[in-house]
C-alpha cells in the first residue's frame, strides 16, 4: 500500500471551515465528571459550525471530555491523535501484540494500540520504514487517505473541483477525490483544498462526523 505521507509532514487536515451553525449543543452524559450537569466544552463560542460534530464525537468516545472543558478547536492534530480517532470511529480492534514497528511508537505510549491496529490492517503507514511521525501534525491530504481506507464504498464517480488539486501528492489523489464526492471534505471559499496544510481540531471533528 502507498504511504499516506511522504512529504516530511508539510501539510494539514480538515475539510475547510463551514458556515453552518450547530447551535448550543451539549451532552447529557458523564454526570460523574460534571456533578450532574450537562457536559459542555467552554471554548467553542466561535465554532458553532462544528459544535454538533464535536459533541457527537465526544458522546461516542472518539474525542475526550477533559476536566477543564477545553476542546482547543483551533489547534492542530498529531498523527498519533488522528490514529486514535480513526481507530475508535472505525470500531477496529485494538492491537494486542507487542511488536514495535516504529521507533516512535513504543508499547508504553498511549497511542501504541491505536497506531499498530491501523498499521496491521493497512489503514496507516509510517513517514518512513521505521518512523510513524507520531508527534507531527497530520496533513489534510493524509487525513483523506486514512478515512478513504476506512470507508467500505470506495467508488469514485466523476472528478473533483478543487482549484489546487495539482498540488495533491500522487498517493493521495484518489482519496481526496473520494472524500470530496462523499461530502466528507469541503474546499475553502476560494475553491482550494490546501492538501499540505494542517487542519484544526474543529475541522477534523467535522470530517469525522461527516
């Protein structure tokens, strides 16, 4: 299988910002943490378009619900964090072995079982033969590659409309087209996709929700 990243980590994630509003969505869950009240993040004021996605993913355990109620919606996501979210949302069985394929994915790392589970099933590869790039922000095109490998329907019907598609790496072209056609990613207002940029946590939440 082609590596999902071969560009030394220059790039991004996410589907582009959306103008859709999500309203004041909260979750009636985890009352032990919140003292019986509804769990809400306290830093989503400017991310109404992503609130529904964020709360649904929190409900499903794809994203965590920290004590400080911070989601950090504008922050980037590392490749290790993306592996965890992809593994949880796909329902893949966590890796139960002890092999260490990558120098930066050790058995004691919190993301070990997620990365290795995805690697064993061909969903992710490393940035090299012996490095996964765990702490590197994941690129927008690489998110498309990972999600495309999770989808069961990989039928591509037609072409794409991104103005900068020529800058998409060869290994990610079909994945980017598929993700756009499935409505999982969107371009920016200028029609670009920006495959080598990083997406925010809010953008990735929206992609995973889609």
